[in-house]
C-alpha cells in the first residue's frame, strides 16, 4: 500500500477514510446492485450482508468478466495491490462499466503486527476502513470459534471413551487465534491431572491459516460448507487411517457458528461504488483469495468483477489459478500485474533510503522480477496488463524503461495515480483492461492436471513458477507424500506455504533467482478444503510480532477516535 510520504497529499489513510461521504449501505445495495432492503442484513449504517437465499435465486451472468489483480514480489518499498484493485474498480465505473470489486477481509495479525490492513489506501479505499480492519462483521471470530469448537470436541471425544479410536499421539487438528503470537506455536495441553484429559503436544495457527477459513472461502453454499467441514481430517487411528470431523459429530455445530458469516459483506468505496469484502486466507500459508461465494455473487450482479490474490503472483495468483479457479470452475479474463518503479529498483539492489534517486541500471536489473511474473502468468493462458502504481519521484526515463521492457514481452504497461486521484487516476488502466479483454481472448488452464502425482505437482510449481532446479524432502516427508497419494488424496491440488519475499525460500534473494532448491519441510492434508498444504523453508503458520509492532502506536484518543491505525 502506498504511504502518504510518496504523494503530494499529506493526509493519512485513516484521515481520508474518516471524512468520506458514505451513502447508507441499503441505498448502495438498492441503487447500484438492485438488491432490495429485504435481502440485506445491515450491520449498522455502512455495512451489510447479502442474504444467501437471495444469492441462490440469482441467475448466472455468462457475460461477466473476471479480472485478477496481483503483484510483483513484495518489498518494503510498497506495491499497492489492494489500492489498485479499488482504484481499478472505481475507474471502470467512471468509464461507464458496471463493475464490482471483491476483496479479502484483513486479519488482526498484520494490523497489529507489521504489514498493516487491507482496505486500500489514499483515495482508493473501501470504507468503513477502521471497522473493516478490526472486527468488521465478526466473520473471523466465527471462523476461530468453529475451528476451536472442533478442537474441544476432539479432546472431549477422546476423554469420554474415544469411540472413533483416535490415537491421542496423532491428533493433527490445531487451535487458532487471529493474532501473531509466537508463544502459542507449540504448547502442551491437558495438563493438571486425569480430570483435564490426556496431556499431549499441541499448538496454535493464526486464524487465516485454518482449514476452516479455506473451507469457508471455497464453499458454494451451506450444504457444501457442512459437507466440507465433515470431511476435515482431525487425526489418525493407531493403524494410521484418518479420522474425520463427522466421526465426532462436529460438522453441524460448526456450520451453525458459520451460518451468518457465510453471507458476503457489502461495503462501498470512497466513490460510493459497491464492494464485497469476504473471507481472508493468507497467501503465503493458505490460498490467499476472497470467498468463492462472494466472487460468484459479484459475477451474477455485475459485468466486470475485480478481485485480488495475496502477496506476489508466485503465491496469490498461482493459488487463485490452481486452487480457486480449479475448484470453483472460474475462468479469469484478464490479469493486472501491479508494480512500482521503487520496488523494481529495490529488486535491482537499491536500498530503501536511495529509492528516490533515478537509477536506470538498478531498474533494468530489477525488471527481471516483473518479467518472471509476466512469463508465469502467460503460462496460464490469461492476457495480462501491467499497472504501474505512480510515485512522485519516478523519472520519465524510468517510466519509459518499464513500458519498453513490457512491450518487448507483448504486454501493455499503464501508469496510474489512483492513490492520489481515486478512480480518475485509474481511468487509463481501466480502458487498457477493457481493451485487452475485448481483443485478447483468455485461454485459461491450470498449470498442472489433477492426475499427476502429488510430489510432481509441487515440483512443477517450484520449477515453472519459482524458477527452482528441484525440490527436496527428508525420508519422512517423502513417505507422507506416498501415503497421501495412495490414501485417496492424489487428485488434490497443492497449496505451497513459503516466504512471500522471494521466488525462493530465502527471503533475501531478490529479483528472479534460478537454480535454487525448494526444501519441503512438512505436508498437511486439508481434506475439507480439498488441497494439500506443503510447508517449505522456514515459513510459520503462526507468525510472530516484529520488534516494534504496529500495536505500539494504536490507541483511542480523548474523543473516542482510533489513532495510529495507518
């Protein structure tokens, strides 16, 4: 997300959002989307949920176009992927298109940690920004509660006789909390004597890494949600056969907790255009996309749907294509790859303090990162446009270099200034996207087929997307892959968890490294979500807070206003 120091307007994101002239959300739903008040469940005046019954009654819109916004490998210089998603949606509406954006809900972990929120920035935001970045409509709390209810029911089942014959040493279901808390990564539970159950090693993940979150974002409706929750593998018997959540009768109660949350959330941009914000799995741990239900709803009620996938295209876009689109039967029409000249110079070796100076040599070197991402996206058969998020210090020579290098790959690069100018600053990008969709048909196909072996699926992503020479794993990990291949999970796609800061598993390797090896540390089966989580390198499914977390600066002033939140 661009920061105020990068543009002439000194206002912070929260200042801009706080003075926004919001329309009542029931008016936005009725006037812009044709949804009557009877089909909206308001949460205050500026956010609402769309009734699941209403969604199921809507016919499909075969002419709706799906646009994915993704980005180059993230750097501390900033790229502005969510900001571009919002700006492009506003820009499309400004040029007369019926467009709707779909975003993920932010996690509290990054909000109070290091990364910040996920409501856009500057004059390209969704509002109410503070509520979206904090508790919002309570969806994440419901997901945490459902996840932890299952954990409690597993331990309770073992305590009261263990009819399902769960091996207490092989319980795999972990608890979650939506906060970065490294102290909870590995714990011992059930201490204190016989009345408290059987002591065992356990641990917490962050909520956005929970399989319940993944299921929530892939479920088509309540029935599908219940079925997927019942399929969750919670552990194994002594003979190593899996035990499912339905064997402890958990899926009904979990569905009950998630029933209201499953309805997509309707909010608005600063320009009063409608936006759906729903679900939020991490992209460096999970599959990094908003809910299938929100995306499909948007495609029923609008002609252009702009959505995003988390972090760089090697993580979010790959999983959007190979998991979300594969599972939901979606076929994207265009990709917008977001880049900044500052970030590209950082990939070329420039330090953050020197990014304001023209450096064509470093920019040319850093362009390798953008070009790798472009090449990767083209492997999926989807046309792509490069969106260059403008910064005031960018020189004309630097801008021209980016345009020419993209043209050499047959790709249009368009500069936009939506952070400072809102939708007006993204009209050029909007026109380029529409022109691309109209003139370059998409021939989308996933990177790999369902029928190739699981180990080969991981190798395909590592070699074709990360530029790796190969993947490696110890004897135990290789054995797990063989067991899963023969245990009925061989047709699952793979969800690779790795650092977002590099194509490799070393966050310090910038640009477009090649020849590296990707170490596979662990594999987890997500039978309800219907994919395998493949943990690579040092990535953690429970992040920790940085030395100076954002939480240190967040407070409420004497007037009751939140301060320090971006």
